C-alpha cells in the first residue's frame, strides 16, 4: 500500500511502501501525482543498480546526458556522478566538485532551450554531518510578488547562459564554455499544474529582456529577494538509499556544501526532459 506523507508546509512529500523496481502503472501514477502536488518527492530505503535507477527515471520523461562531460559516469553518460573525484592528483580538494550546487539557489538547466523538467538523485554515500539539500517553491515566490512586479514581469523574458554573469563554467570542457544565451519567460505557467511560478536563477540569468541594463540588474536583485519564502521551503537530510526528485519547472534548490570534505557524499544524478510527441510514438 503506497503511503504519501507531507514533509514541508507547501512542498516536499515522502513515499512509503514501495520498491521502485517493482512498481506497476497505477503505483507510478500515484507517485507522479504526489510529485506534481509537492514539487519534491522522496522515496527512501531503495536498493538500486544503475539500470534500476535509469529505468525508474525514464518513467518521468527522457533522461539526457548533462553538459558537464567530465562528471558523467564513464559507462553511463546519462548518469552524472556527484561527489566523485573530489580530490585532484595533487591531493587538493576540487571546490567545483565539492561545492557543486552550493553557490546559490538555482534551477537546473535554465541555460538550455528546453530546461530540465526534473532532476533525480540517488544517495550512495552520506556524510556523518552536513550535506543537506534545500528546496523552495517557485509558486510561493510568485505569489509573494507585489502586484506591481507581477504586472511588470508578465510576458517578459530573461536571457540565460550556463555560467551566467559570473561565467562560472569550471565543470564544462573548454570547448563548451562559450554559451549561446537562451530566453525563457520569467513568469512561467507550469505545463501540468497550470500554476504560475517565478522562473528565475540569479546565477544563470544575464539580463531581463526589454529593459535597460541598470534596471535589469536592479530587477534581478529585487527578484532574488523574493525567491525564498519560508512557508515554501523544505530541507532534505539525506539517508543512504534515498531517491529524491525535484520539479525544475516550479522549484529552486541549493546544496548546503558544508560536509566534512574527507568523507564521502556520493549520488547518481539524472537530468530529465519532457517526453515529446515523437518520443511517445517511438516508444509505443
Ligand atoms: O548535491 C546536492 O545537494 C544538489 C546539487 C545540485 O544542485 C544538483 O544536483 O542539481
Ligand atoms: Fe542543481
């Protein structure tokens, strides 16, 4: 019997009573519904091989290799390894790997024409302290905007690149660093829930289109201040065997980046996109 427990006041839910390797369509439909309702879904206590994780992940959409080629699993390019090869040949801690995702609140893949629908992590090793992941709702951020800002932003697009204004591209290969900007509406309607969210990422946005440069920077600062609403937050403390999936269309997240570096904190990660009509036909 599948049981859904709410975690945070607005986002976060935990599923009990499932083994994701043996989930029928009705069971998956219940999980998918709970995920849409809660933005961040935790399925604890799973024992998975890579193929199990990929198979389960593909039920949410199409799994895509991440643009950071150097952190892909050598045999499975769709799997990104988090926390692996943290120490360089000189014994120095590689901050880009250790603090991946910890530089600020963000949403995955805003630099892509079609941003990731979801990101899913499976915990293989968990440190004795620290290393949590923080989540926050884009719906709550949108709802907190004053009417003046909602009006000003309606129909406006942001220009985004991988490294944003800081050009933070350490995890990209040299030849991939010259990123062409892509454009997304700042007020985004979720394609499945129909709810509006503040689609925003201060580390990847370059500018807001159609306003002059100084004003765009001011708007970016102002919006940054609305992203995190306390009632819209959930903080995940990892246990080995946890699967966590978050919806990049309606949530921000950030790694705490604070665990003892000599300890292991290792995840498999997949980046998931929407299934297109063509994909559906191909798998039918
Ligand atoms: O390691 C984490 O807690 C999350 C890192 C992150 O931002 C991501 O995987 O997209
Ligand atoms: Fe991320």
